[in-house]
């Protein structure tokens, strides 16, 4: 999985994250690897009594993040020869090599009132290179899980050369009740299912939540008025406002532009559904398509210059790309079956989609010209992909069949590996991944 990497990393973080040493980190990985990398993460040291329990919890979340990526494998602590009793303890590299460790993460935590300080170090055991004093994160005791995710992101990024995705959130539709009378409300959680918070009640149907590029706002569709309308919600205050309402129309499937200044969405009026954009400052709508077809599920390219969307203009549901200003569109889906819910990767190289073919549903990816299509999943109903901030992982909805069928969230790597269910308190659907948190 890992390429031969020689990385010189100088990391810059927000003001709450302080480099302990000015020297850049240098990690050399000189062997290709297909199996997950063996990593040892001894329980972080609590530097005062108030920090002991939280230090252990932080180290366990770091392990969970790394192992959950399927790129790392934890070496159990029962196998350790050396014990880390102090953050300043010298590393006995021979003891770690003897149990096949390739990367070693050590950390320490201190608590002062509600203030929490976490510092960590990363060691390349293969080359026997200490990485100095590492990095330090400062926050509150309530934010300990976020700080653990930040540590895991830093370790992940240094070793793989890719951006992390652990310190992120997912907004989704929380479902309850029988299938023929399903109640739905918006919820937000950590990427791994922890820390669920509800943003709306279940008094009206809600669909298709989508994060803003800054992660502080959410667009979604609500049937509060009896017809689908788009609302804009502030995640911190849970205040909301009606975004778009044209008399005699229905609006749905909204998504932000990469700069957060424009929303693209579908508007249905007089039996015709087209794609529009809306400038958030002026609230001025612009029609982007004008055909008798049903055209929906628009998604911007990362640079904002193009929009991918689904349309049945060719007689069946397919995927098209057009300029973000509208105009002529070109079809990129080329296989059999129906294609929908396309979403552009944050890297700009792939488009994820839902495909229905032969009575089965799939989550797949293709190049932006429609080439190299790969189906990553298959079931009776998989739909609605969303990308992790680094473009490596896709989360989606899987619903079981039958009258008692329920929806759940799953994730899979863009390679098709590491399919797993995301734990939520109840049934869940329609996930949307946030950017990395600030």
C-alpha cells in the first residue's frame, strides 16, 4: 500500500497547536508494503493525576483511527518488551524491532483545570531515527477526542504523505420508526460515529444535508411547508433560514460551491426539473440547464469551474458534466444500467456515483472523462456517496430489503478495500462529510 517515501515535512497548524522543536520532521520509509504497517502506541503518559484516564483514552482513539484506515495494524501492548514510563524516556529500538514494530507513537497529557495539553512523538523504528519532541496540541478537556484525532491525522499524514481525515464530522439523516412511517431529523457526529448531536426535530421530513466548505453551515431539504424547500442551518446555533422559495416550485438537492458563495440545486416547476445556482449574497438565482429532462444531484469540481450532475435526457439516468455557468453538457457515464448522485472527489481526479444495474445497487468511481469505472460495493440498495476530506474514503447509505429494512452508514476506500459499517444510535442515511475542522 505504501510507496517508497522519503518525506521532509514541515507542518503548520492553527494557533492552538505549537511545534515543540523548530526542526522539520524527516521520516524515511524504504520498503514497499501491501499489508498494514505494524505500529505501536503505548498508552500516553498522564503527567498529573487529573490526566491519567484521559491520556489512556486519547491513545486508544489514536489507535482506533489508524487501524480504522486499514493502513496500520496495532501491535498489542501485551507484546511490548520495553515500557514507556516517561515522555522523555529513551527509545530502545532493538526491543521494538524484535516485535516487528515499524512506527512508534508516544505521547503525554497534562490537565490544568479545563485546559488540556497533548504532546506526541513519532519514531521510525526501522531506521532508528528519533523525531525530536514532536508536536503539542492545546485545548480543553471537553475536546479531548478532537485532539486525539489531530494526533492521528498528523501520524497518518507523515507516514503516507496524504492529508488526514480523522478530525472531521459527518452530517446525516437520523431515522426512527417503521419503514412506512419513518421519522427523520438531521444529526451531526464525528467521522467515526462518536459525539452525535441532533440539529432538527422529526416533525417534518428532511433530506440531503450538505456541509459548507468551512464546516459551519449545512444546506438541506425540508418538507416543513408540505413541499420540498431548501434551508440553510448554522451548526453552532442551530438557527435556520429559508434559502429559496419560488411560488409554484419545489427546490431540493442543494450543494455549496467550493468558495461557499454560491449554492447549486434543482428546482422543479410545471413538471420540469432543472439545475439552478444561487448567489448567497444577492439571493439571485441563475438557470443552468433548460431541457425537458429531470436534472438533479449537482456537485462542483474542486476548482468550481465545472458541475457534474445526473440527467435522464438520453432516456435513462446518466451522469453529465457542464461548465459551472451552464451551457452544453457532455455525458461521461458509459456502462450499462442507471447512474446517479455523482460527487466530485476533493482531489479532482475521480467522481463517485450510485449505479443501479441488474437489480443491484453499487457505489462506484470513475475518472472525470468516464474512464476506469470501478464498482466498489454491491447490495440491494447502496446510494448517496460522500468523500472524506482527503479523497481516500467514501461514506454512503446501505439499506436492507423488506418491510423491516433499515438504513445504515458504511464506508469504503476508493480502492474498494476496507468496507465497514459506521456505528450510529439508530438508523441513518444520506451522509455528508465535512472538511477538516479548524
